[in-house]
């Protein structure tokens, strides 16, 4: 739950904004305003309010999450749809399928970061209780007895004049492997002063103590993709997917004063793209002749000087049959006043113009022409239908996957999206080999 606390000046300790919604008359200290201007213009726009002195109008862009201001106040940006739906999207976008039933059960008033950290703490605790994963790693040691195999080059170099030592290499099972190093680093990363439940940090520290025998190694999100899963470490996958989410979106730096600079901001463009890609891949798995490629890079010209990367290319037996491009568009003309005591009012609905932008249409037409497909689809996070048939046989359609109304409603939109894709494939080729369409 987001609880509004008061600081010494009587201002709320939390400022809550909604993605793409202009919040007017937000009180900010000069230090806070300068901090946002200098560090966050890519994430939100800020301008002085004409109504009240010392107040500002804030409009978040396509991001959702938290950031801590220099005064210690927390700025929270919620998505333009419900938090349960965002959790549902994240289970696809970041392969958190094991947590799907847990995440979608949280209420609208839940705290995004705190929910994810709570699940991570519980998941890490389960791994610790079951016993940390161990792997055999090669060790080298100059010892008294032969163990494993003798490394003769090292033996000659290190023990040329010694007969009481043998330089050996052997394999030893150890929990000090990349999987556990990622868990330990992420656990330490989450020691943050922003949680409403104070016991959360204590639980993180308890898990950290149990990981005492693991080396503290700085890791990046890319390191998670280096892990090859097998039957022995498969149970780590969901917890490490959460680590990847935190490592990608948490930023901690030094800032003047006693308050650490911290932000956890999700790029909703990216979340929407990955959600659609993984949800469709799951639903098309029963059609062996069909495959999806996500943001595949292709050359636009014969000289290989220009490339393009459509969000999704649908293949049938290695032949492109459909191209989709996701457009997580902004809401137009929405404004909302600021209430120091209650935050935001009811959730506004997404407003998408009736026709797509000309630039988007031109872009998808280039994709179609280059890939040799007849149909291109612009996909929006809201039900919208529009179609353009060109003189040279290409068709552009706009579809939508509505993100309002709860996870079951989103599931229905995904089902309809899959059906429309299969209908296009069937029109291009009457029968999908090996499978029966709805």
C-alpha cells in the first residue's frame, strides 16, 4: 500500500503520477526541481506552474516505477492501466511464469517495486532452504599429494627444485557459481530505504547472510543470459529472471548530501513489446510450421549500409508471412490536478487517435516491401481497427490488445489477436500444415 507520510514542511513524502498524465501544481523544492531537470528530462517533462508559486506541472513519459528525490521524498509513476495488469505483462516480458498466480493477485493499491522485491525475497529464501546449487569448477593448487591431474608446465615452473609439492588441477563441487553470485549481488542491490514494510530489508539481510560463502562479484543484466539451464539449476530460472529485471532498471549513484540517488523505472515501450512477443510465442507453440522472430536485424539495401529491425516477423517454414510493429502510444490531452492528501483520482482511459501516424504507416510499408509480405500490422495497447490497401497490393492494418479491465480481459484480447494472425496466415495459404485452426 502507498501510504502518504508528511515531512517537516507538511508536504507528502510521496508524489504519485500517472504515465502520460499531466499533474499540475505539484510542490517541489528548488533542489528537487533542478534535480529532475538535470537528470530526468528523458523520463518526464517539468515546467513551472502558472497557478502557484513554487509548484510545477509534471508529465511522465513512457515509464513506470520509483525515484528518490534529494530531499528523501519518493516520486512514484504508475502505469496508465492497472497494476495487476502490469504484473501480468511482466510475467511474460521477463519470464516470470512461476510467479504469475502470485503477481496478478495483488491489489491496485499495491506498490510495484515492493511487490517484486517481496517475491524475490521469498524465492531466494526457498532456494537457500532447499540447498544452493553447486557445480563442479576446475581448481588449481600446489599441494603435497596428487589430486586430479598434474599440470606439468606449472609443475616445472613452480616446483623445479621442490619434491614435496605437486601442482595439480582438480574439479570440486562449489556453490560459488554465477547463479548464486547473481543472487547475492541483487540482494545487496535491493537494500533500499524506500520500502513501506521495514521488515523487508531485514529479510534481505538475512538472505545475504546465508549467502556468506558466495563471492561478492559485480554483475550486469547481460550476465543472466550467460547461464545455461539444466535439470540441476532449472529451479533458479524464475528468481534469476527477477534479478535481470532489477539489474536492468535499478540505478543507484552518489549524489550531494546524505540521500542516495535511486531509481527503478520500467520502460513501458519495452515491456509492451516483450509481452506481446512472448505471449504470442506461447500461443503459437502448437503450430510447428509457424515461428516468431523478435527484433531481427535485416539489411534494407543490397550494399548492406542500412538495416531495419521489425518488432515481430512471423515465419511459416522459414518464409516471412506477416510483420508486426508495436506502438505503445501516448494519451492525448489528458490532465489531472494534484491532491496533496489523496494523490490521483480515478484511472483515465487510453486515448489513441483514430488513424495511425503517417510515419508509422510508412515504416510498416517499408518492412512489408523489404520482407516480401503482403500484410503489415501496427499493434496498439488499445482496441483500434483501421486498414489501408495500397495500389501495389500491400495491406496495413491496426489492431489492439486492450490493457484495461484486469488480466482475464487481457487474456481475451490475446486470444483474439492470435486468431486474427492465424486467419491472415490461412488467407495467404489455405491450410496451416500440421495444425487445425480454431
